[in-house]
C-alpha cells in the first residue's frame, strides 16, 4: 500500500449498532461503478459501439498508422494479492459477524473467497478479459481500416513491439489475432524492460528520483487523504460494516472492487457494495491526483521526456523510401499512455489539480482516459488537397490540441509537424533525465 494513505485514528468511538438483516440493500451498483474504477477500469466501460466508423474518408487514403496500446486487464501486484488473502478475509469475517448489511449482501460476502492467485507466479498476468479486450480492438481496427491494411501479416508493412512483460506480450498477440483473424507468425523484435520508445521513463533517472520515488511529489494526495471529506468517507464505510477501518483498508476494498469487476463481464464485485456514489467519487479523485502528479501534468519533466517516443512517430511518418513499416503497433503500460497524453496536451485543465479541487469540473479523469487497454492511434492520410493526420483515443477521433480547428479532428500534417517540431528537435533525453538537485515544490 502507498505510504501516503495514512491511517486515520478517531478520538471518539463510532456508534456501531448491530442489526441483523434490518438494513436496506445498496443502490444498483452498475451505474455507481461505471467509469469510477480509476486505472483498473475495464475497457468495456469506456468503449462505445457507435465508434465503429471507417477511418478512410472521401478523397483520402490511409498511408500509415502509429499506435500506443496499454495492456489489457490484468491481475493485481503481489502486495495487493497478499492483502486480499489476509486483510480482506478479516474484513469479510467482521462483516458476517456484525451483520449490518442487507440479507442479499451478506449472502454475497458469505459466498466470497479471494481469487486463487499465487503472489509470486500470478502477479500482473493478463487475464481472459484482458485478452478479449485486445482481440476485439484488433477486430474493430480491421473493420475501420478495411482495404488500407494488407489482409495478411508481412514484415515489410507491419511492425509490432511489446515491453518485456507477459501482459504486454500477450496483449500484442491477441491484438494481432483479432487484426488478422488467424494466428500469424509475427516477427517481434527483442523485448526490452527499459525501452526508449515504449517505456522511456524507465531510462529517465531524474524522473524516477525526483518524482516517481519522491514523497514530496505525492504532497497533494497526502493532503486529500487527510481531508475532512476523506475522513468522513472512511468513517461512513466503517460504520456501515460495523468495524473500524483505516484509509489503507478502504483503498484495498476499492482496488478489489475494481479488479473483480474488471475480470468478469456483467459482474460487480460484492466489495463495491460497501461504497456509495460519493465514496467512489472521493476515491476516484485520489487516483486522479496521484496520476496527475506522477504521470501527468504535475511536473514538466514527466511529459517532456515523452519526446523520445514521438521522435519515433515522426521518423516513421516522414519516411518515404519504404525502409520503415507503414503500420506500427506498440504495446506498453499506463505510464507511457498518460505521459503521451500530457505531451500532446490532451485533457489538460486550465488549473493545476490540487486536493482543493474535488468539486471542480475537470477533464483529467483516469477512469475515462486510462482504462485497461487504453489506446492512442495516429493515422496519416493522403487527401486530394493535403496530407492530414487523425488521432483516435479509445477508438474515437479527438482533436489534437493546438493543431485541429475547433470542432474538427483532421489536422494538416504540416501543421502537426510544426506544432511539435521544436520539442522533437530539442529532445535531449539524456540531458533532461540526468539526476540533479531540484528544490521542493512550493505550496499551491
């Protein structure tokens, strides 16, 4: 568990009245859970069936694509698996002992057992739902791009690459299965744990020291978990089940709710029943803050280093001699997708996100922009009047900030290049990522 999720201790004793079967059942939880599971949101929550529009437009033809794909739904990390088997079992026993939930909910907890996962061998592995997510994305990709894509795989046209993780590799393999309809013998290059394009931040020592592993970078998240609102939500959930819980336990319940819901279609984990809509929103906001300051707009270095990935995009799009493949598919992780979005200026609010902004309307919502299997795909089109570029996020066309005209998603490729030219040409990755002493951030 993250250190900043502090244990909340109350000076006064909570009034916990034990009533067997007298409580009314919680509200319908599908609507409550939908798009409120943070970075563990399943892709089916963010994808819309109406998005199956063909990419080729009248007077235009697809010439190249370049896509970043987050791996699909996975198992939790080792620490969460251990906590599910240890701490959640204890909380489940308390729930059954105090019997403060309604009869139907008590039956669900009576039947619940932690997933049979080995903390050592099952950590972060892609699950069946994750394989389905990428396979379906591949199938829809084939439908939308149609004749622009060769029907069969060949190394001259296609370039697939994944990071050195099981979940990224099998996401790539399932996407290709959906794309081609059969299992092709794809030539994958060597997978790297620290890939300069797919996982550039693993090579950025300054980011790792000054931001990723710097407690000061989580300052706003700390303040949120100490806030009056979060203390009230922790008290609310504790009172509901009849036992004392701390912030770590509430967050574990939220994580388990997310994973168990993501794993299986048309299923909501019983742990979600302990959280009402307002509690979900409070926990979601904590996730938004965390990823804003670690992987998003909180620090310029975080997204500036993504220039390393976008150099690759322009090298491939500008290549006209056929030495670079036309269709590029990269399979990577949440950290890459969020930093890439911030580099592009997507979902940027006109204020820095702080613990005071819970009630403010915001674009930065990781449940919607960084679900499992999240994808960013750039498409280069040769049109009758000019070369254009199209960006899709979660398979939906989105305007490129600063490039596309208001209300339009197609952008002149020359304008697109000019927009990023300076940052790409001055992308001194090794220099910006060299460790150095940085003063602590000021209070906002």
